[in-house]
C-alpha cells in the first residue's frame, strides 16, 4: 500500500506543526492577564454563575410549580408541601424514634418531581444558550461581573449555534452529570493558560474580563 505522505514535500508536515504551535502561542498571548483579552478569574466566574443560578432557580420554580405543573399534576404543590412537612416531623422525631423510616413521596409526587427537574434543566439551558447566542456571550450574572464569552476562533461574539451548544454543555456537565461533570469541566484549569473550562474548550470559547481589558 502506498504511504499517505507520498507526494508531500518533506517540510510540509513540519510547517503545519509550526503554524499550529504558532497559532496556539498567539492565542495564549491574547488570552493572558496582560493580553488584550485577559481571561476572567475562576472566582469571578463562580460568583457570576451563583447570581445566575439564584435567578433562574427562582424564576423556574415559580413557573414550574405555579403555572406548568398544575396543568398535568393539579395537586403537586399540595403534595410537596405535605411531604416536606412530613420530613420536618421525621427529623424532629429522630432522637425519640430513630427506627422511624424516612417518609417517601407518593407516586404522583415522584412523577411531578421528575417532570419539574426536567423542566428546570430546560430553563437553565435556554437561559444560558440565549445569553451566549443573542446577548454577546453574557448573562445577567456575567453583566454584573463584567465578563463575557468570546470565540477563540474569531475573537468576537460566539456564533448562534456555538452559543446554543455551549449553553447546553454547561448545563449538562454541571447538573446532569454532577459531580463527575463538575470535575471534568474544572480539570482543564490545571493546565490551560487561557483559564478555559471543559465547556469552553468543547465550544472553542473563552471568558474574558472586560474590566481588565479596559485598562
């Protein structure tokens, strides 16, 4: 069989490797603390995410339990209240009756909780994807912290599809595959000079600190 390298000039492979290394080096220079697009710190990103998490959780819970679920599970909120009350009573009685079993939610409430969890994940995906794709790589938390996502390919705003995919990957790794997903998305920070997390690398993006860039 013929070699796939037949017909190539001897220097082509090395030239390609040098070009790739040069490109990576240029990106490392751009996304550095003293570059023109300094990356946002992990704690700043964590605080922005915390703000987003509180906002989306509150709004999603209100929509799910007061508007969406009552259409298919009319008694879901009442059952949740009763089950929560039973859990509180069980905790109070543990010292007196440690053999008492933990109260389990009924089948109807179990179905409602499963549905609520699915809807909450969808709310987070839509929120993150919409901000990444249509609001210049930001969210409310990111705007408050003055950070945003950018493409490492164009060094500009993320393409719409990339923003949607990034929002989905972020949601799944943090919530659906927890804690393995959280570990996997944080691990690249140990060796990545651009302070990219797993979902950043997978979507070819980075989060920049606009305050540092303005100085």
